[in-house]
């Protein structure tokens, strides 16, 4: 069985990093930016440095990682989600304009699943009002640390599942020098990530790379079922980086990256694997062409796509996942931890809620053989047609 996602790291990189857990290393130099332990750490640090009064509003894309809203609320801020367009995955400009009040100080937008949106219209709303525009590019690294120059802050992630992963680490480009230095000063007081914890992550990654071979992954799925375990839950637990409880979570993200993490991040940024990125982009585009008449592919009209993950929308996700697994492909709903962010009234915007309720990720990466990609497209279209037939048969 082909796994739903392949870690973008090889055994050679992991073995190179293990001695650095003892020897240490330097880390990359980022002009105009900071090297931090995670995007969560960067967001926490930015809000610390801004010291906004309680009740300040943060407008955010309605589909994003739940920890971004969690951190903002822990700072006493009001989170105002704005809906996204399902074809571009960008926030609705009209909703952004309606959401702005005299208490709005930040707009946070997330580029989803390897797609990139045009920030021009959002910047036109934010800049004249003195609102800070933050772009979360955790899922959209394309080999370059550029970011959109119209954003005040650009966040990049190199966590376990991300492109060019260093098994952690983040880069925050902060265009205001004073704000950047305040963040640097505050972070210098944080304790460092324990090297032993990072070493354990490296060893777990060796195991994950090993079981990503189709034969071994199929055996893992079979064993999990025999043991009554949910393979999705087991895999999610193996890559989860932070505690679930609030106190443990806040303590875990308020850390500086360890020396071996910084060293591996420097290595990965120097060699981000552009060929693999180009192949992944081409594979994703071809799969989208092959299946788009049978099934909805969110983000199909995004400005640019690198296909970090390949999402589809189906009315019966459980049946779809079961059918693709029977065909030898580990489709799943839990590869990404994104969610639909609820507003202060407890409800999420409609497009965001629909996307998350129907979202399934399918394999689409360079290690899939051509024949497997052809069979995957057939399995997806076949499952979509079967679902349509079931719907027509309902009274």
C-alpha cells in the first residue's frame, strides 16, 4: 500500500544530523529574519513582542492550523475567521473588508496545501489602516525564503511533514527592523530545546522513512488493524511535536531551536531539493487534470501550486478512504492538522466548514511510479462515480 505522504528527507540527512546532537552546529544566517523552533514559536514570539491589549482583533483565514487561533486567544486576542474561496483557498476580500473594525491589528492568512495566493487585495485593505499583514507559508515552501514583499511578516515551517523538513525549525521574515530586534531579544531569554529530545525525533524519523516503502507500509496497516489500532492515529502521534495540554503546550513552544536542529536546517536550506519539488508539482498538476471532471479539487485556481499535499473533497470521506485503501492507496483525513476556525459565536464560516468536513488527502509524490499514478487516478474517478450512483439511488 502506498502511504498518503512521504517525508521529504532521506536517511543520509538524518544520519548526518545525529552526531550534531553531540557536536552541535551553527545554523543558517537569514537576512531580515529569525530562525526559530517552529511556526507556533514564531507566532507566540510575535504576539509577545507586539504586546497588544486584550480584546484586540486578529482576522485570520478560516482554515488554518488550530494552534494559531489557540495562541492568539491565549494572549487575550479575539480571533475573527474569514471564509475562503474553495477554488483559490484565499480569504474572501469582501469578508476581510467587512471584518475590519477599529480594534483590528493583525490579518493572518494561510497558504494551504502547497498553494500560493495573491496577497495584493488583502494588503490593500491592511496597509492604509496600519494593520499588520502576516502570511503563514508553513505549507507553501517552494525552495526559496522570499515571502510576499507586501506582507509584514512571512512564516516558513520545516516541521516533520513539511517540504525540506529539518524535523522542526521555522524562519520568520520580519520586515520591520525594530520589531525583529524585539523578537530576537525576547527569544534569547527562552530555554533551548533539549538535544536529547531532538535526537529521539531523528531516530523516530529513521523508522518512519523505513516503513514508507509500500510493502512495509501495507504490513504496518495490516498489523494495526489486527491489533485494533487506528493507523491514522498511530501515525499522527508519531509526528506530533507538542503536548496537548495548555500549560505543557505553551512551555514547549517557548524554546529556542537546539544546535543540531539549526545545523540540519542550514543543510536543508542549502539543498532544498528543487528537482523533487519540480517533479512533485508536475505530478500534482497531472493528477488534477486526470480527476477534476469526476471530483472536486480545492485550490484548483490558486495562483501557484507545489502540491505539498493533494486534497480532494468528497461527500462520504469514510467510504472514499476505504475504497482507495482497497485499491492500495492510503487516502486519509489526518495528514494535516488544519481545521475550520470558529468565531466568537462558536461557528465556522460555511466554505471552511464544508471543506474540512469533506476533505481527504490522496498520495501524490515523486516516489509513486507512473503506473501507480495512473491506477490512483482511476481509483479516484471510479470511487467518485460510485458515490454519485449511490446518491442517485437514494429515495
